[in-house]
């Protein structure tokens, strides 16, 4: 076979290869960029508690977090607000008689972090969702 026929065949295979790559890029959707969230130790403890025990009140979360780590009421309120803001927890208010209670529940996004949360967090950690 002449050399020009072989090189033409190779060029043709290269074109087919390029067409397959373009087809594959159109066929497979691109992955969404991963989101990250930074959680301080109080947020990590509160989220772990919610993931382990489900829906809880602010007082129950405060009791659990302060049993493990020294944290003020304001620290816990800020941690819960940030968890809700990051979409890792939902808050609902329920009326019970004359009083109302705020309940916090973990979301599906938070469930992705279950295996990655440390038992006893000590530093701010960045998690990718």
C-alpha cells in the first residue's frame, strides 16, 4: 500500500476519533461544580446531633452541644442560623398551647456529610457537597 494511502487512512481515523469525543461531550452532561461549606465546631456538633436524632428543638440542641463543648447561647443560635442558611437544616415553628417551639431537622444535603463529620470537632472544616 502506498505511503499516501496509509497517512490518509490515519487522518481519517483521527477525524473519527475527534467526532466521537464531540459526540461524547454532548451525550454526557457536564458535572455541576461542587459547592463547599465551612462549618465551625459548634455547627458540626449541632449537625451531627440532628443527623443522629432527627428533629430537635433549640433547647435540646443547646443541651447536647454545651455538654460536649463550651458554647454560649448566642454561639448556638448563630450556628443554627448558619446551618439553615447553608441549606443543611430546616427550621419550623410549632404552636403548642400558648407557647411556640422552633424545631430543626437535617436536610438531604446534610445527610451527605454524615460520614465526614468528626466525632469531636476541634477546628473549622470545609466540606464539599
